């Protein structure tokens, strides 16, 4: 009996070892732009966020410091954002919106924003491109990008924004032997004090060139322009930045 048990245990061990040796090793296709995107998104968990002053809890009878009033929803602005395919957005260094759908269906993200001027908007927008080929749909097609934004009635995307591409491909549109070009993404691209003075202005595109899907037509993007970097099809990861001045808030913002 003992001999039989030992033989069975030995056979099980051999089979287990053989099964493990036959497993395939799958290489990760996560590129540096994806890593930067994920690191930026981790700010939603409280990382790299500006420190705020400690506040006393204010109930209905609480008051804001410095003689300022508490903000209400009437002080907020509605932000509508559409990206082909996905985006992450910061305002004044704070994460305010992340596209919850990475590829399809295309969607519009709408959030309420409490304006604080001067306002620095920083957006990383990404086309759904393979990290090794720059193509999509299992490397059968060259995709295209596109981004549009409207906050309130006066803040709109356009060629007055700054834009820089960080992931290009397939180079020369070569789908037979595709390769990509990358530029390292700055770790502080979303910061208020980031220097984008050497960046080119964004390029505007027509609605016909972008071909937006149904959700776009159901939201207010009046006066906003579709923007991207110079190459709508081959530039896959683009960062936009824009700074706008405005009236100083008479309500307390926590800073």
C-alpha cells in the first residue's frame, strides 16, 4: 500500500512539473505612455495631490474662513469632454475627470467644476493604439484621434491651446513593417507651473474629419473646436494644456 501511494505521489509531481514547464510566458505590452497615464490616474487615490489646509467640519451652521462664503452648486461650471479614444484631465493640478471607457463605445464625460482662477487645464488624450505597432483592431487598422472640451460658456478647446505628441506610429503609415516613435512623458505634465512655452499650438480639425459618434451630438459643445497635434492618424498620445485668467472667487475653495 505504501509503495502504491509513493508511486502515485511521484507521478502527480512529475505531471505538475511538466504542466508548469509547458506554460507560455506572455510579455507585457504596456508602454511608457500607458504607465504615465496610470500613474496620473493614481492621483485619484490621493497621491501627488496639492496639500490643502486643514478645515473644521462645517455643518449647516458652519462658516468659511477669511470671511468668504461657502460655495454652492450655482458656483460650479459644467464640463463636457469627448475624446477619441480616452483621456484624463487635471485642473490646477487636481485630477477632476477620467474617461471610464477606454475604447468603444465612444462617450462624453460630464462633470461639475468649481472654477478657481487662474485656471490651468492639462489633459492627456490617447488613441487606442497598440504599444508596439501604433495600430488598432488587432493590428488591422490605423486609427485616429480627436479631442473637444467645453467648460461653462466661455472655456472651449481650440488652436489657442498647447499640444504635444508623445507616441507616434506606425511611422510613415507603414503597416507592413510597423514601428513607433516615443518621447518620454514629463512626470509633472499636469502641474500648474509646468513649462509648456516651447510646445506648438494645437491643430483644429473639422467635425467631418473627426467623425464623432452619437453622444457628441447630445451634449453642448457650442463654439468648441476639435483639436489634436499635427497628425490626426499617427499621433497616438497627446497632452494638451491651457491657462485662463478670470475673476477671483469670493467663495472659499479650501486653499
